């Protein structure tokens, strides 16, 4: 997993752990 930042929407600027093989893997974890 890699750390990613939300770019659009109400939570823009927030970070989360997202699967580096997206869209094959769709797992996410909040930070």
C-alpha cells in the first residue's frame, strides 16, 4: 500500500493508505 491524498470532494487534502495495484486491488485504510 502507498500513502495517497484525496484531490476532490469534501475530504480533499486528507490522506489515506491505498493499494498500489489499483484498480486490480481496491483496498484502502484511513490514516
